[in-house]
């Protein structure tokens, strides 16, 4: 069940229809992305900091909140540059970011709404700066790719832990999940 980051990225690009035009538009606006990155980090961490559980995670160790903001600024700018044209380096970095989220306990239930706040704030800034709506769409698409990496990190880490602890096969584990899901009332 081990994830191959570059293959996962390509799958996501196809699913989300993250096009060459989206990439070119982001790259053409990389300076603007760098310019607003700190402001977007503030939106992200202000949102997360309002939650008691997340605030505890963000401030659990001295300097963590500051380091996370610095990482966010880099991450945000990288969505515009693609680092290596959204290739292996980009995919590997997104995978590592997902794993760090798992390690420190920032779950999808926190990241997804915080990312929505950032997409909204970036959209507002985009309008204020007279940028084309196509840039908002391109940024939204790459944000969804990055969110998928974080969510998949939780799935992969959880699955690997269960398989390691139980000795089950991946097929058995998937069947148990499907069976369990079918027993829940929907």
C-alpha cells in the first residue's frame, strides 16, 4: 500500500484537470504568489488558532508556530513555481508535508477548512489586485492536489500501522473497511 508520490501527483493532475495552462498561469504569477504568501499564512494560522485543539498543537513546542508559518510561505510560493514543473521534487515535497501533518496531529478535519479560508482570502486578494479569475481556478486546483496529499498521508500511515500490527494482508484490510462502512447508517 506504499504510495509513490509522483504517480499519485499525475493521477491527481488528471482527476482535477490541472492543465498545462493552469501551470503556466501560476508560474507567470509566481512573484505575486510570493508577495501574498505571508498574508495567506496569517489567514491559515489565524483560522487554525481559533480552534482550541489546533492551537494546542501549534504551540506544543517552542517556535513551532513560527516554523510552520515559514514552511507555509515556502509551500504557498511553491504552488506557483511548481519547483520542478510539478514533477518528482514537487511530489516528494508534498508527500513529506503530508507526513509531517500526520506526525504532529494536524488532521484533514483541520486542514481542509483552513485551506478553504486561504482559497477564499487568495480569491479576495486576487480581485483586489485585478488578477484574472483563471488564476483563482488554477490556484484552487493545485490546492486540492496538495490537500489530497495530506489526506492520503493519513490513509497510508493508518493502513500501514494496522497491517504491521495485525499481520493482515492489504486485501483483507480493504474488505474489512468495506464491510464496516456498509454497516454504518447513512
